[in-house]
C-alpha cells in the first residue's frame, strides 16, 4: 500500500478510465491529468481526516487500484477500486481494510455497491444490516459491517 500521491499517475488514470472498471463506479467523466490531480488532492485530504485512510494498491510493482476508509459526513465507508485483472485480490484487500478500521477504532463501517450489482451473499452474511441508499444521485445497496465481528470472522480465513 502506498500513499495515493505516490502512485504512477498514468497507471491509476488508466484504471479509473477503463470501461470494465467504470461500470462498477459512480458515473464520472474520463480523467485527464488535471482532473486526476484534483482527484488525488481530494483523496489525500480525506486521508488526512481523523478516522480515514486512503492508499494506492501496488501488486508486483504495478498499480492495481486504490482503497480506503472514507468519511461522508455521516459515516465511514470502505472503498476498493481494482483494475479488473486484480479482482481476485479483493478479499485480501477487504481484510486489510477491516484491520485498518479496527486500528482506527471504528465499531462499524459501510460498504456501498451500485444497485446495478447483485446482492453479495458473502457480504450480506457478515452485515448487520442491508439497506438502499442514494449517493451522488446514484442508488446503492449499502451493507453495515460490524468491525469487531468481521475481524474475528476473517481471522479464521487465509488468503
């Protein structure tokens, strides 16, 4: 995990602009260097907020995506954005985010997935609540995750 501002800008921009990845994200214009710099600035400022942590993900010296615990003014949520070639790494990254949430003393965190995606049984199984929400004009399935329970649950699995 690297600071978001230390990522190779071309590589992260390619991930954020890749159509296969974009279909799982809130709709946004394609990034150029100016808009990417603004995005990095926003993610860096979120990283500096109490209770938050935002990092770039590098696997085998290749930028694989980004992840973090972010605050939306009401609650903390987990975000993982991976290039499709690294989607198999999602569980180990999720596990790391749960450990970060525990370090940061969160009792619960939310996961918001666009409602165009199916309900994920594995996430629902560890959720205390599943509800519909609206964020940035988009509809989401939101999962409430108990950090302590999930950390204990994940400790029983190896990657």
